[in-house]
C-alpha cells in the first residue's frame, strides 16, 4: 500500500500539465520563495549554480512585451502581425519567470549537464507552484535567441534563456491526462552473451 504522503507527491506530479489560459491570482512573494527554494535543490554537478531566475511582475509585463517585440524584430521578423503577437505574449498570465542557464566552462561539467540542471530546477519550481494551487506553461520560441534581449536582461550572449514560464491560476478546470504506457519509454538493457 502506498503511503499517503507519497501518494500526494505522486498525484501532484501526475496532475502537472501546461495550462495556456492563466488568470489572477498569481503566486505571492512568499509562495515564489518556497518554489525557488525547491528549484535550488536540483542536481548541480560541482555546484556551479548555472540556473538563474528573473521575475517579470504584473506591472512589468507590458514593458517586457515591448522588449520581446524589439527582440523579434532584431532577429529579422518583419511581419507586423507576428511582432504584435509576440508583444502581447506576456499579458497571457499575471506573472512570468525567465529561467536562465549561465553556461560556464568547466573541465568536468559539460554544457549539456548545466542545461539539464536548469531543466530540473524548472521542474522543481513548477511542481512546487502546482502543489500550492497554481498553474503554468513553459515556453521558449525564437525570441530567446536574441542578443538584444539577452543584453537587456543583463545576461551573457552564450547564456541561454531556457524558458519563459507563465504563471497564474487556471481559468477553467483542466481534465486530468491519462498516464502513458511505460513500455513506450522505458526499456531494460541486458548485456550481450
């Protein structure tokens, strides 16, 4: 029989899914702090701390949308409809968090491990916020490659914007997803004879 605390943890993991329509309320600063503490426990080879987070609060979303539209234009986008669409992206949720991977040269920690560390940190963040009653969607898009955007955020050109995380409360109940068949992504290796 599964322990009730373990069941709660697994239910939270199984219920997490991307929700595109997010409304108020957003997490409070105390709730965010709890989620960032969870994110900080992600695997981190040699403790390089490659993951950084930047919070885009409610009042900064429009200015951030302006920055995104400039960044996409800087990347060569000339379609005014697309530029306007990107400009409106931050208004799809009451709060945004940017996940940054600060890539460092290290003899024993390749770049891919640092990227995976950020992925684990983001998953911990999302699961903590889910457990606190919030929903999210993790996105990127071409705009995250923009040097103009990276400069405006004060990060290095070789750093990665590993995600734009939209946070809030689900606007409507979302049906639970069915669990996948494990055979589709789990196999067992057996040494050849």
